[in-house]
C-alpha cells in the first residue's frame, strides 16, 4: 500500500457503487459512510438495486482520485457535490443502498 493512500481502510475494502459509475463513466457526486463502516459511492440519482455493485475501495479511487477529499468522512455522514470539479459538502446522512 502506498504511503499516499488517503483512506484508513485498505484498497481491497469492500464498498458499494453503481454500474453506471464503474462501467458507464457517470461521476461520483454522493458518498455515504454508513454506520457499519461501509462506503457508498453514488451518482446522487435514485438507486436501482440491479445497478448496485460491490467493489474494492481502491478500484473506486483509481476511477476518481478526487474521492480522497472525503477519506476522513465520519461514520454516519455523507458528502455531495454538484459536479466533479465542485467542492465536497458534508453532513449527517442516511445509507442510500440499504443492504
């Protein structure tokens, strides 16, 4: 693991994302750090369960290194932004994909 890895969780830590991000290239505009420690990297649109994917945290980071800006997001918080270039906003949140 690189010394510049921004997350306290390892690169192979299982997290949730969406097919539309991983395969279709849509941007990550919403991040949730759930009460059980799970990370969710989402588009901000309504989530359809067939679109949900379990993926390693490192794979998401490799797709979008700007998520380093939320690596310190507290448990039970979420972060959102309008565009990939916009700053992250933060606040207490709820899980988007309820597993």
